[in-house]
C-alpha cells in the first residue's frame, strides 16, 4: 500500500487535492489497495480526520473520520452512506488525510468494514447481470407494487422513472440520492419483472428485451 507521510510520496499529482493553506499528514494512491482497504487500515488505527479523495476518472469525494469510523461523507450529489458505498469500491485514484478530531459534533458513525462488505455485495450482484445500454432512454412500463430482494432502492428508482420518462442511466443516477450500483441493480430488477421499456437513440425504435442471468460541509479538523 502506498502510504507515506507529508512529502515522501511522489505518486500523487502535486496539488490535485490539497488547498494551499491545508496541512496534509498522510497521502497516497489506491493503486495497490482499493479505498476500502485504506479505510480499514485507518479504522484499525482509530484515526480521526478529513479524507479527501479523487478517483482516477475525476470524481471527487470527502469523508470525515472519527476514531476510525466514517461519520460524514460526500461524493458528487451523494451523502453519507451512499457516498461511502461509492468511493469504498474505488480501485484507482489519490487521497490525502488531514489528521485531527473534528470541531463539529457528529452523530454515531458507520463501521468501515460493514460498509465495505455491503459495497462488495452490491458490486458482486451487479456483475451477475446485463445492464441497459448507456444510450437507452428508459421508461417505466407499468405501476404497481415491487419487491426489492437486493435492497437496492427499487422503489426510489421506479418513482424517479414515473416522474421523468426517457432518462438515460447516467441521467437517472444524477437524480437519485443512491449510489450508482444500487440504481443499476434496480434497473436490472425492473427489466427482469418486465417493467422497464428501453428505447434507443432513434425515437420510436424499441429495443428487444434481454434475457438476464452492475455539498457536505465538513468541519475543519
């Protein structure tokens, strides 16, 4: 794991995450160990502080640690648990940690290992299925009760499709406060239930059905 103090690590892009007036105590990359393993390491040490991250693709995230637990998190429009489920599966990117106890009061945090197991479960479930095409325009075929055996926020996804039809997968992900893996799993369940209509980029052309077998204000430490 490429962890180091202050200026000893050169793998991280200089200034990619750090503001000029911030002192960074720990920095490194997710190249050898994914984000969940880095957070588990910090949890075992009982560290407190602000973790700032940047996925290799450009997605930023921030987490506040208190005695090794995540007590607040942000990634794009996602907050707390949903944000953590997003960045804990990152396998490439950079991070910087400012060590110190937060000045603001936070409630009970979330155990990093439990969150990591949930993120891995969701990713594993997603890997078993074929997803809608990114270019498809999605519409809910019918309304009615839905079961959510994968605990992936199916009701929220169906509700969003009821309110706005013709969204792409990416547009849908940006409208719902759920991690992307949950949104995609919910779409898989809707397809399997025959409740999802997919149109390609050409208006009126319906795709053939597929048979299926993927601003938080943190206190300065």
